[in-house]
């Protein structure tokens, strides 16, 4: 009876499971010449740039972006490298959004990704 119940729950959850992942708000201020590289890096991390403000009077670009926290663990090193150490940033929790199916599949079936 327990095995049948366990199997029924697993089958019911298989098609109805949604994994939520934390997204972070990232604010970066960089010299104008490095803004394109940082925007490209955020896009490569499945991030979304919401605001780009170029303050040409001081030569600084301000970028507001949102990205999954799991893709931002090495962001400090990468942003420092891309901006030659001139790109301070802040990061804060923003929301939870559904993760792509591939992320859920990787968690449920790790043996397929060895």
C-alpha cells in the first residue's frame, strides 16, 4: 500500500511540478566603455537588463538588471575582470520566478548529467 501511494504521488507531481528560483536585482555603475561587456555578461547569465542610464557628463553608465541567483555566484570576479576593477555593484533579492525545465530536470535526474 505504501509503495502504491508513493508511486501515485510521484506520478501526480511529475507533470505538475514548478521549481521557483530566486532572482536578484543587480545595480552596477561602470565607466561607459565597459557597459557593453557587462550587459553581455548579464545576458549570458539569463539576466534581464531593465534600465540603462548613460550619464555622459561624468562618464559613467548605470545598469539595473535582474538575474537568477544561481548564475551570479562568480559575478564579483567576472564584473571586476570586465570593468578592470572599476565597476562597483550592489545585489539584493528581488523575486522568485519559475526556473526553466532544464534546471528542474537536472535536479530530478542528476544521473543524466554526469
